[in-house]
C-alpha cells in the first residue's frame, strides 16, 4: 500500500490511532488538513514533503495523491477526525481506486462522539437518547427539520456554527421544545476548548463569540453534562 488516508482524530494530538502515527512517522509525503493538530505534523520525518490541503482545490489534491502513489512513495493523507465522516475522504479513495493506486483507510476518532464525550455529553445515554443523527450545517435551508424533530435522540451538527440561528429556528418551527438542551463545543478535546450550553431558543445568541471548528449538540443527553462535569468533573480529566 502506498497511500494511507489517515484519521488524525478530533484535535488533541494524543487521539490519533497507533497505526496512524506509525504510518505518519515513516511517510515520504504528508498531505494535511488545516484542522489537524500541529504537533502531529512534527511527527512526519524531517525530510518528508509537506503539502497543505488549503493551498489546492479538491481535484488537485486527488491528482497529487494519485501521482505520488503511482511514484511508489509512502503518502499519508492526514485528515481531521475520521476520513469518511464529512471529510471528503470518500472522494479521495474513489480517485485512488479509479487510478488503480493501492490505498488503505486508517479510521480516526471522529468529532461526532469524541467532542461531546470530552465535554461530558454521552450522545446515546441509555433511557435518554436511543439514537443520534449527524448532519452538516453547511446548507441549512436544505435540512428536513420536520424529519429531524421526529427522529428525537441527539442531533449532532457539523459545520453548523455560522448557520446555528437558522438551524435552531428551523427546528423550533418544526415543533421541537424551546427548552431542549443544546451545546456548542469549539475546539473540542484541545486545551483551549470552549463550551457554551443553554436552551435551544437561546443557543445561537449564547455562542455568538465562538470560532470554528465547533460542533453543535442538541437533545436531552446534553443536560447530563451538568452532572458529569460538575461535582465529579475532575474524574474525567486525563493528564
Ligand atoms: C469538514 S468536517 C470534518 C469532520 C471530521 N472528519 C471528523 O470525523 O470529525 C469539520 C467539522 O467537524 C467539526 N469538528 C472537527 N473537529 C472539531 C473539534 N475539535 N471541536 C469541535 N468541532 C469539531 C466541526 O463542526 C467542523 O466544522
């Protein structure tokens, strides 16, 4: 295998997998996202080629992966969280498969559950949320708010900070309780993590000062955070 699509985890550099780290430490070429922890970039060998995703469009990145792969180099495509969760890793894998370049996917710890977990929110707590739904907030007018409200459980919104007022309004118009617990977690799992929590009808105003990357979590499970991060919060801190 020459190209590895590696999940870097949600932000804390310790949350990459051992397999991902092993491949990173012996790569010839590192193609990385902006969201990846800078500490992980330092794990690549000093002489390796570094390519920042943001300097190219997706089509060019696909072409670079194919070209370096065809040259037989060890390529690590390091992506935030898990490569196949809102990460366009599927498109890169398809380009490699189409070109006949051998590749592997190294799963990563996705923000989906890791960011709420680190903030004290068990997204599928038994008796409270029997299911979780993940959506992108990128195109908030395209979301089916009535379906989302019918689903109950926990709603996890990626890339939803900028459109949070629109998303909250859509859910409220579709009949969700105004008091539904909600949280916005910015830079989750990192040392500079910020969490804002409140009722759904006020969460957009409360989170006005936050910057991306941020995850929005909506549902009764969010209310457990008070208990999990309250009296016994210290027990959840590692290191
Ligand atoms: C393009 S998606 C990539 C998701 C990634 N593949 C994953 O599995 O976590 C980027 C979005 O993920 C969420 N996200 C990623 N890392 C985060 C973090 N440390 N804290 C909060 N949200 C995060 C944010 O909603 C951000 O806008």
